[in-house]
C-alpha cells in the first residue's frame, strides 16, 4: 500500500465498498427481483440505485461532519447507518 501512500482506514473504506458490491451481487443472485419500486422521493429505484444513493449520502454526511465538527467520527457513522437503512426501506 505504500506505493499509493494509502493508510489502513483508506484501504478499509475501499474494501467496505467492494464488500457492499459483492453482497449486493450475492443478494441479487439468491433472491432475484430487483424490479424498480417507487419510494417517497418519487423515484423508481432498484437495489443497486438505493445502494448508490446510500453510499453517496453517507459520503456527504461524513464530509459535512468533518467540515463542521471534526473528529471523532462515531456520530456520523451512526447517522450514515440510519440513512442507509432509511434509503433501503423508504426510497
């Protein structure tokens, strides 16, 4: 990892994203039916769309927290988890 000057938290973040994609692929293989559904935002979204929206929203939550409050990052992690659950349930 030194050739890219990565830290372990950075590598962990990208490993987490990879595991999310693998998990979604396994979920779709085992339980097909990612047909679009209309949520509270009025968007037709599939499972993959909801994963993307939750990851993008989580990134903005962390960036906003870092810009306004700073470390530690336990609170935005909890907010991001709640955001992801909300997106998968209602969007």
